[in-house]
RNA sequence: GGCUGGAUGGCAGAGUGGUUAUGCAGCGGCCUGCAAAGCCGUGGACGCCGGUUCGACUCCGGCUCCAGCCUCCA
C-alpha cells in the first residue's frame, strides 16, 4: 500500500515519499484567533487530523505542527472595540478553538506554536533574507523582492502575466515591485509592536509560518496543508521566502489544500448571515456527527452543507453504534492499521479518499450486523477503522442517551416505560401507544426487541 | 476582467471509455399488537452544445452557472 497525494502543480496524484522515512514532518495553517470557530475552520483541522493518523500508521515518527496566528489586524480591531489587550482576545478564541476541535475528535498537534512567541525567529529570518538580497528595507517597512525569486508562481500555478492581469490594487510607494509583499511593517503607538532592527513594528502575514516551520520542524518539510483560500498569495509567498531563505533549495515537498465549505451552495459570509459556528452545530448533534459530515466529502472538493447534512451523518453513526452494542469488544486489546480492511486502507491511501472509505466502512458494518457472533479479526477490523476515521469513540450508552438533551429524567422515563409494559401485558395497546407518543414528544424513542424495551434520545 | 477548481438521481457523494457505486430520503416486503431497529427488494443521474469513438457521464473544444483567490485580507 502506497500513500498518494494530489499535487496541484502537476495536476495529478503522486506517490508520497518522505524526505526522511524515519521522521515525517507536516505543518498546517491554523486559525487567526479573533472569532468563534466556524465549520470552515473545522474542516482542515478534521481532515489533517485524520490524514496524520494514516501517516502515523506508515512511519515511526510523524511531527504535526499547527500554528495559532495571534498577531493580526483583525485581532487588533477586536481588542480596540472591547478595550482590552490583544492577549485577551487571542486567549479567548484559542480556548474556543481547542474546545470545538476536541469535540470533533481532533487529537492535539505535536506542537502548536504562536506567532507572538516567535518574534526573534521571524526577525532573524527577515534579516537573513535581507543579507541574501531577497528583501529590502523601505520607509520603515521590510519587503520581500519577488523578482529575486525565479520560481514565483509555481505553487499556485499563476505565471507573471496571470498575476499582473489580476492585480487591481494601487502599488504602495515603499514597494520596488508591484508584487513585493511585506515582511515587517511599522506600528503606531496604539498598535501592538515589537522592537526590531527596522524599528518598532509587527510582522507581515506570511513570515510567521516560515519562521515557525524552520524552528519546530526544520526546512524543508514534507507536507504543508491549509485551506484552498490560502493558496495565493499566502502559500506562494511562504514558498518564495522559504526557498530564498534556503538559498534556492526546496521549502515544502507536498502541498495539500482542502476545499471550502459552502452553505446551501453559497459561501459563508457575515453579510449573508449564514456562518455556521461549530458550537451551534454541536447543539444539534454530537461532535462525531459533525466530523463524519466533514469527512463525507473528499477533502479537495467544495463541501455543500445543507439542511440534511447532519441528519444523514447521524443516521450512519446511529447504525454504527447499534452494531457496537452487539459486538463484544472486551477481549480485544490491540489492533492497528493492518486490521483495517484492505479496501478501506486503499481508499485512505488514495489521496485520503474518506467518502469512499466511509462507504466501505458502512458495508463492513452491514456485514457484521448480519452475524450473531464475530471473530476477533472482525472486531479488530471495526475498531481499527473507527480509530482511523475518528468515529465510534464514544461510550455507547452516552451515544444514545445524552444527559444534556434530556427533558425527562431517567426515573420518569423508566416509570412511564413500566406503565407501558403493564398496559401491553393486559393488551391495552391504546394506553401503551399513548405513553410512547408522550415519550416521543419529549425526544425519547423506544424499541421493543427480544421482549425488552430499549430507549434512547432522538 | 484574470487565474484556479467544481457541476452526477429528491438530497449528499465516490468512481468509470461499454457492466449495480454507496448512504440519507421514498416505495414494496419480512419481522412486530402497532411501531422502532434489523433484513430483503425497488424506482431514480451523470449542467448545456458540439467533436473524437463502434460506443462517452467518463477524452477534447465552446458555453452557462457556482466557488476560491487576485498582494498587507485569513
């Protein structure tokens, strides 16, 4: 089995061969912490969480770094509005981000560096770029010189003419070339700033990623991931400064970009009022449902979120948990990638084709559902698949009975069920059905099976 | 306007030059006091127009619509 990754630059899938097979290094662009995470923020986190699980199955050591951008003018604006320090804003939304991703079953990255904690590294990298003739100081700014890098445009597939035709913003006076981008910019007294050889200021957008990659992973790295909206200019610029810092050598071997999330075929935007916050979705469904909904679309495709999205994912997981209720997992202590059915392995390796993997997983569930007893191999196959998809991790009882959802307490429910049982015994089905309807109106569903009555939350 | 990507049945969504994707929803059946769950079966699709081909949803071209980006905005 060989992992394949789609490379936009080559417009095809290519085999993944790490720079060092003993240590795979991966960096993913994390959030700018100025607002509550929405489903678009969650998608790359879930996708790369899952993909890293697969990488770990193949390589002895994988280091996954995902940053927190806590220097940004949006944070500054928010802090000013509230009259607080930028740390307050950054801390608040970093906490939100962590909470929401944990609910989605995302494991923590190995390192989660913050821009504010890497000013010396950024300043050192900018200085090196100036020394090597790829950046210049001008009007208290430091700019990267795009003409100094021949391969500019290769990452996003935009040649000079394409970029020039698209440009529509007036060129600032401090730039030597219209495409040059800012590495360091001056701060006013009221803006957050750090001392530097070029005066008190703050970094431009792109430099933090390169500096933090160099520090925590060492350049070059195997995989750099992020949302498709970051392809240009962010990743193009990162690549330019990163390659030039390395004096022309490679910066990133494989780029991976996830598609955007659209709501009812429209982009999420504040003006449309259709921003789907992760925490709002978590009010409607367990985190694994949201996770599965995100993985049901291939990571590179745009994801169409709509009314039935959660319902559909919930049905699949309900089924999976019903199966888990029947499967005896007590004696199964260890399982791993080799226990994952080969067709699911193949799908996950084929440019992380989760929708196909999920289809095969459903087939596996159905096959096991039909059997009275299960072999150790079958149970391992199920548990291993669940781990790599990041589903089926909840205790079964809590899946079907969620305390926070209950309008009725357990005692009342069981009292009503006892009454219903009595009614059924004397064949007073009208009374029995009345109780069932009453429970259903409270979100309690019941199932009579094998002479017993089970109940669960909707 | 430019660049990039997308368009598959009611909905979501893989894949393929000729043969059932799959799930949700629907319909029929088994089971059940009735349901639910489970099982069995079933209808339904490849944006539009051309071209290549014995044959295209799949390859090529044009068009339409949608999305992302177009430099200090993540």
